[in-house]
C-alpha cells in the first residue's frame, strides 16, 4: 500500500472512530461493577445485625452486633466474649471506637456502660463513674484527646487522664436526653445529634446552638470537601449549615436516604431500606447504581459503614457484612453483556468489538461506542496499515472510512458456513485467512488460494495467525505445530524443536521475537528452537490465548487461570537460563476478572490499544487494565500469633508461655490483617533451633511441628500482602516445653550410668569368654604336643634306643683292634646325638617358651651339629639388640631357619654357610646364605621341589607371622633365603626406635 493510501486509511478510521464516539452518548456509569463485592451472612459464619464497625491500630476489623462483639482478619470471623483476657460487660454491643495509638472503646446497648481495653488492661465506666445511663450509641474523641460518649440519658465527656465522665447538658445549650452522635469536623467545630435536632459550636468554651435544618436529625457525616451532612432518620439527607442563622440555602439538597457516608474518593454511599446506592464524586445529584439483596447484598437494612486503611468499603446490614474492593481490571460500563466478543485495537485507543449476534462496535474505556456495522462477527484484525478487517461464516470485509464495508469478499464455496478463525497480513499485501474446518487461504486481488499454493503447509486450519515487520507469517495448529511462511518457503516446528504447547491458541511477534501460547503453556522462539516458559513452582501458564508486550518490556499472558504479568528482568534471566522459573503476578476474579480467556474462538482474547491499555475479552464481558497505572496496596499486613494448640487444648500467646511436658507435637496458629485480598497473603516462618531457614507455607496460616524436645523455643512469622509488601516487624512467640522425667539430665545421667555398667558387665563377660576360649585352645594345643611327645618317646625314641642297645651288643663282639670298631663307635655316637636331639624335640613339644629367648642359641647348636656331620663351615651372625619374641613367632622363625640350614648343608655342596639374625626397630630379618652350586632353576622358578614340601612349609610359616620370604640363587654363586617379618608381629614388647643406635653410639664413644 502506498503512503497516500495508508494516510487516507488511517485518517478515515480516526474520523469514523470520532464520529461514532460523538454520535453515541456516554453510558450511565455502573459504579458498583468497578468493585469486587463479597458478602458474609450467617451461612458464611459472619455476624448479623451489625451496628458499628471499627479498625484497630493493629489491623483487626471490629464489628459490634446485637449478638456480640466480633473481630475479623480477612479470613475468619471470631466472636469475642473477652478482649485481651478481660470479659465484656455485655454481649449486646452498640458503639465502637479504635484510637490510633491502639486499644478499643466499646459501648454497650443493653444496660449501658463503656469499656476501654488497652495493653492487657481494662477500665469499665458506668453511672458510678459519671456516665449517663442507657444505651451508648456513639463514642468519639475530640482533638484535645478527651473521649465523648452519646447515651440515652445524655452527652458525657471524659477528659484526658481523668477517671470520671462529666455530663454535658443544659448548661452548654443541649437537651438533657437522647444523645445520638458526636462529630468533630476538620475545622474544629463540634457537632452533636440530639433528639430533636443537631447542635454545633465553634470551640470548647462556646455554647451549642441548633443547626439548620431544625428537626429530628441524626447520622452526622463529613464529606471530603469539609461539608457536613445529616439525615432525618426517615427518608432524607441534608447538607448542613453551621447554625440556624444561615437560613436554608438552595445549595443544600435533600437526598432520599436514611443514612449516608462518603468514601475517600468523594463517592457518596446512600443507605436505604432495601439496598445501597453509590454516587460518583462530582455527580452527587445524579442517580447511581443500586445494589440490593436480590443482586447479592447481605441484607436489606444497611446500618454501618467503614472504609479501612487499604481502601476497602465495609457495610454492616441486618443480615451480615459486605466488602467492596476496587477492581484492578475495569469492566466497560455498558448496560448489556456481550456474547463471545472478538476484539481488535482501535485507532488512537479503545477497541473494535464484534459479536456472533450483536453489532460491530467502537468502544473506549469510558463506555463511548459506535455502531458502524450491524452484522455478526467471528474474527477481527487490524493490519499494520491500520485497516480493520472483519469476518464471519460467510465473508470477509475491509472497513472503509464511511462506517460501512469498503470491500466484501465472500468465502470460497467449500468454506461457506464456517466461521473465520484468524487473519494476518501477507508480505506482498494479501491477507491470510483461517476458516474453521476449511483450512488456510490466501486472499489476494479478490482471489482465494488454498494454503497460498505453498507446499509443506498442513492441511488443517490454524487457530492463530501472526505477522511481523519482517514480513514473515506464523500459523499455529493443534498438536504443538507452528508453520513459518517466509515468502515461498515453509518451515514447520513441533516437539522436535521444543514446542510443547499443545494446540496453539495465540501467536505474538514483537521486536523480532515470537511467543506462542497454547493449552499446555507458553513457548519462546530464539530463532532456532522453542523453549517452554515456566513460572515459580512449575506454573505452566495454561490456555493462553492472548499475548502482549508493553513498551516497558513486560510480558502479559491471558489464559485459563487469569492474566499474568512478567517483568523484563525475569524474561531476560529466562532467556539466559532456559530452566529458570520466572516470578509473575496474577490477576484473576479477585481483581475483577469475570470469566476466562477464550479457548477456541474468537481469538486473540487480549489486545493492546494504541494508548497502551490492555483489553481482555471473556465469554460475556470486555475489561481493560492500564499496565502503567496499576493500583497497588502499599499497606504492609500486620502479622500476629494467635496461639498454640497441643492436642485438643489451645493456649493463648501470653508472655512466658509454658506448655505441658508431653507437648512434643503442636500446631501454631497465626494470621495477617490484610483485608483486601487475604487469599493472596503469603507467609514465612521459622522456629529457632528447629528450622535452619525460613519456611514457606504459601497462604496457609498454621505451622506444625512434631518430635520437639524439651527446651525453650522462639517462633517467628512474617507476611506479605497481595502486592508482595512484607511487614517490617515480625511477630514472635516464646514458649517453653518442660522436660519429662525421662528428658531430665538426671534421667539421662542415670541411663548413661546404667549403660556404662551394662557395657562393663558385657565386656567382662566377653573377656572371660575369650579367655576361656584361649585357655581351651592352649590346653588343647598343649595336650596335642604332649600326645605327639609321648608317641615319639614311646615309639620312635624307644625303638631307636632298642636299636642302639642291639648295636652296642654287636659292637662288643667286634675285635678291638679292627678298623670297623672305631667306625661303629662313631656311628653309635651319632645315634646318641640323634637320640638326644629327639629327646630335645620331645622336650620342645612339652615346652612353649623355648623359642622366645633361645632362638640364636638353638640356631648355633643346630649349625654346629650340622657342621660336624657335613664338610662345610658355619657362622651365626646376630645384629641389633636381641628382643624377646612371641612364642609362636619364635617357633615359626626357628622352623624356617632350620629348614633353610638343612637344605644348605645337605644339598648345596657349599664350603661356607651363614645364618644372620637382624633385630631391627621395625622388622626382624633372617638370612641363610651359602656359596654352593646354587638351586635348580626349575625349583627356583616353581618354588618347590616335586615330592618335597620344605619350601612350601617355609612360605606358610612366613605368612603366619606376616613376613615376606625371598629366594635368590645363581649357578655356581650359591643360594640365599631371606625372611622379613614386621616387628609388631614377632616382638612380644614394643621396641623403642633408635635404642640400638644409641647403644652403639655410646659404645663407640666409650671405646674412644
């Protein structure tokens, strides 16, 4: 489109918008629809016949009713028969006053009297303290700090610091009976409503004078502009003049109501029998919207009013309580509802809207509208040139500047009867149109082409279309599929590229970035892949059919769970960390949203107008919100601990609270006094000594603990309101759980002593058992050795002895001068040595202590004996300081050395054989060396000689004492057997390191 055509189109649209706005008058404001209204009655456990309302300095909402005094934290009404531990004089309460410094004044209906509760103390005032008798209808405080009470029998004043009331009556110019209400206006003038009229005075020293109009007036109220109003208790309300001399100015209208109040915005709330009417500030003479019991008001007799510190309006009726909270989402003030409206941004601001059964309209936030086309609409689209396109089940048309379609394009025959789902501008100036069931078409020069004749596009119709400044068109289908149309090239994306939205319901392209919303969530496209967006605690952002990006970079999502706002900083972090869960703000029914975003058609369900407002369409309503001016609750919620429950017993949160000894499991109740949206109040708490960090229970107002030990604890809790404003001061509760006898130090010490005694007994029993087992093993071993010794002595040695006797008999028969006799005597001597050795072995079997100290002597004797038998020299070498050995270790060492010496003397053919014993600090070494012919290489390699077990036995003995046995041999160079055994395994006593070295050093010095 050329620049002149574009300018003409935009100017025509603006002219049409302006003409329609002027032609259609502003609709009558439906003021109460700008509030979220909540009602509590007897069914919701709320109080009834509410006569007065007050909010304490601590945040509690107090309600005076004929059935008792109640307090409310936003979630639960609680009847209060006592305050701070002190009982009321009566349960029939009429008047309330909550001073800003804290505390509560209560006036009674039945029997009269006033009570002041403050900081755990109470002061009761009755006739004996000067208070006039009868019902107390009102309590107020003067600028000088004095307390005033209006009662049946007159007016009374309690000076600051005084202990008695003073009656104020005829001397001050007032009637003596039937005081109803006291008011101190901003100028300092005092007003008093008495039976018969209203009186006022300019200062405390002046007399009261009747005010205009004369008559029986009551219900005094001051407007934000400083004017004072009063009602006649029947049906009219009047704007008062200061005194009777002012006459009756025409500017003082009478309003039909039996009670009246003003909110901080200047709005007027009229109480009438049967309902409540609110009139806007500046339009007090114009009728407002009336809310009746038929439309949800709790009762038909409104009789008390309060606007709390957060701006909520509270009204007490004969049947319950009503709260009115300003909505953040504003609904269009129209008299009729919509039927599934389609929306598109209007020129300069506002929206176009069309319906299935209604006309095409031009709407603005103040309700102005036009009716350019009386025809059903299923889809609206404003293209980048500002041209509005509309479609239904028969045709698509482009709107012209005269309020009528500039061009009509009937749908193709196969698409007739199916509604238009979505539209988007094509790169070359054509229009992409999605038709339900029929598919996707390209409308160009009045010609319809299925799928634009592009191969690769799915055969289904897309639910959403979007085009950007780069000319690319995006089409979203069911089953998590998106098609990108770039000229003649089509690219498909699905789950393989990270798209897991389910059916795609909305597409939004902004600054070259694409966001896709679907049934299962929202995805962001980085140019290659889609990444699913998740909110805190795994929020999936379900059913998003409307997406918008503001000029400040915020992302807004309108879906099945409401409207969500995400800050730019959260989005930036998400793009850097795809698994990051973004923080978000949710707007829903608590903020004035009626219904939910469309999940089928018309779509999109949200658009942003040229003035920056976000417009949302639900099934029967259109709402808007200004992202740059969202009403915020800046009041931090006071938080307090309500008590502790142990089993079925409840304990008040008193200082120095001591719980029962068995209170190892308990529940701590707490609350936050935020009255606007208590459903969104969040908490965090911790129990010092138990919780390592703050716990997040969400909106739950209870903490549960089990398995607590005896001791002193401190519980701390904080809260944040719906806008995340945390209270600056945490609430705390200190409590103590005394120890049971089983938890006392004496009991624990006794248990420890018993445990020590039991362990000692068990240890002694175990030692005795092990000793017995060792003794049995030693005795069995000794018995076995003695049995072997007896067998050797009785068989082998006796046989050898008999053989020697016979040999001696033979020796005697040999001639003494022959050569055989000396040889036989030598053989007989050797036999005697064998016999002696056998007896020594028998003696060794019977003794268990030879090897401990006689190891080197035994090796010496063995070597000398073998040297006499074999032609080889023998040397015994001892190094280090000899130490006492374990008996078993000594036996193994002797067995290894004996076997090595026998092998050397018998098989080595050596000239010299040495045995070396080395007593080291860390180990004992045993070496047997010879200079013989060496060991057979095959034996050295296999470690044993076939049919012989000497080497095998040596290794087994070495293993018993943790030693290492090494063999070295070379042909013609001899053989060496070396054993290394750890000192800890062979020495019976631990050696002092370095002792031998010190002895040697001493000896060397002595020698020098």
